[in-house]
C-alpha cells in the first residue's frame, strides 16, 4: 500500500505540474530574460535575429561589472521548455571587453534543472575578446539541449592554436585570453544535434566538475586550420614579436615553430577534465579541431559511430574506454593516442592524406588493451605511417614534439590497415596480428602473426 501511495503522489505531482505549465509566446530579449527565472512554462519565441546590444548596451557593462553580474542571461528556472527555433542572439564581443569579468566567467548560464532548450543560435561577432570565459555553461541537473548552434569568436591571440602556450602554464610564451563554446558541469545533461563553429582559441564542447551521466548524440564541432609555414611567413604580430618561440620543443630540441605541420586554431572538439562518469558519445563529429575527442579520464567513456576529420590528433583515450565503429584520418596528425588500460577499441582509418608532416598513425601504452585498427573496404592509405606500440604521446600532444616510450603489457592488437608496426623496448606479453610489416621489435614475449 505504501508503494502505491507513493506512486499516486508522484503521479499527482506530475499531473499538477503539467496542468500548471503556462504556454507563452514572446518576441523580445527582455521577455526571454523574465521567463528565464520562472519555472513550469512552455516558452515559444518568435524567430528572428536579436542583437544583444539592443538589450544590454555597451555603456551598461560598467554597472553590471560593479554588481558582479557577469552573465548576460541566467536561466535559473526549472521544468521549462524553451522553443527557440529560428532565434539567433548576436553577441558583440566588445561587450565582454567592456564588462571585464574574472577568468572563466560564462556569458549564458543554465542553473535550473529539467529544462528543454530547442533551436537557439548564439553568434559572436566583432573584435573584442574574453578574459577566458565560455559562451554557454549548462550547470543545472537534467537539462536537455536540442539543435543548439554556437558560432564562437573572441580570443587573443587567435591564429596560432596552442603553439605559444594555453593558459597559466609557466612555459607559456604569449599570454592567452581564451573563449570557449559550451561547458557542461551539470549531471544528467543530454545534447542532441548541437553544433559549434569555433573561430576562437578555446574548446568547443567540454565537461568539468565531476558531472555524471552526460550524453551526446549527432553533435558537431568544427574549428579552422593553418599551416606552420603560413605562420612563419608573418612579418609582424604576436608570433613575430616573440621570434616564433614555442612552449614545447620540436624533434630537434628547439623551441621554435617548425615548418611542414598543420595547426588547429582552436582547442578540442570534445574534451573532459577529471573523472566524468557515464559519458557517452554517439554519431558525433569533430573537424579541424586540435583533438577530436580528448577523453583522458580514469572512468569508462563510450564512443560509437563517431568521426574525426583533419584534426591534430583524433582520439585520445584513458582507462576503460570503449570505442566502437568510429573512424578518422591521419591527415594532419595521429589517429589515436591510447594512454590508459583496459580499453576496447574498434577504429577505422580514413585514407585521406596531405603534404603535412605526421610522425605516427597511433601510439599505444597501458595494460590489457584490445585494439582493432582497419581500413574501409577497398580503400587504403598509400603513405606509410608507423603504428607505435610501447610509446607515449608527445609532450602536450604537440605533433612537432618527440615521442617517448611507455610500459605496454598484455596488448591484443589487430592491424588491418597495411601500415607498419614499431614495437618499443617497454612492450611485453603482447599478441599482434597484422597485414603490415613489423619494422622494429624491441619488446619481450611479443607474439606476431602475419595475416
């Protein structure tokens, strides 16, 4: 009887909540702000382009800064549905410069729970810059985002990627002011068909603060790329002013921009920080970002049917990761870094090639990993790239930097790409099936079967 009473109570609360939900139509930013703090509504906004400066003029930023009001809009209400199809908010980046917020402040913040947001576009314009913030943070619990699009801009310097550092690191050569896309810190967040076009130095999608149960489906991240040759051709600007000194050394041991490589001008397409439990990506794509999917946690993450295109490094995974039917190229950098243990990987190598320098197809370290690497049927890469077993990623993942060796034990590896394999001295007790040659084997108890 107690179970039945509890069920009826929950059912009654749900019914009451549905009955009380108010359906409202709005057509201004001031109305959107008003309903952002309310709960239990279905809010539909008229399609159109809404410049944020018409609601928040530049000369209002000083007052907001004095009040420590660093967000443009905070969605603090819960149990709402916001129908924002065709709604575009244009954000002049000079607002952020005038506001002068502390580092890591967000412009739009969702702190309420169990909301649904559909169809919004946020577009950054102008030549201002952020001090290190994010366009949108989802901090509340149980929120769902559908068909949200961000066009990110507003970082300094822009045009070099992470060649000269990326934050507070002591090695940083040029001080950076990042501007990232979408940050998730709230558990049980779901994102469907969300897109980020990033013309800024900062991440596209990233997750922090031990958020749990995060799900991405059909999401897309895209940055821009530039050759190191083009950077070295500059005769003025931030890179020229520091004599092109980098924060990581190249393979000759020099700290200088090296010709022949391709750099992404943003950070990662999909990135996590810290232990993020129950993280799942399905049918997601990263193009021209630094890393496609950098998921170096000690918790299990799942990727299925995901794709990378033209990244500096495609997939970077940690302990217990599951990668199924995913694909990517090694056009501008390695296809994968396996850093953890107990991973289960099935990865398809796209045969795309370029004239840029790439030093490895994948690197593998860790214990008891299972990796299957294959090519699409009837398609194979022609330029040889070595598969490095018993090797680490280069420092900071930088393609110009040298690789080191790392402990690799109990690996089961199947190579169906025809690419050559190099096995380091720290690899042991591994089983390898390959249709490519083994160009070097310094490991111990390595069983190799040619197929």
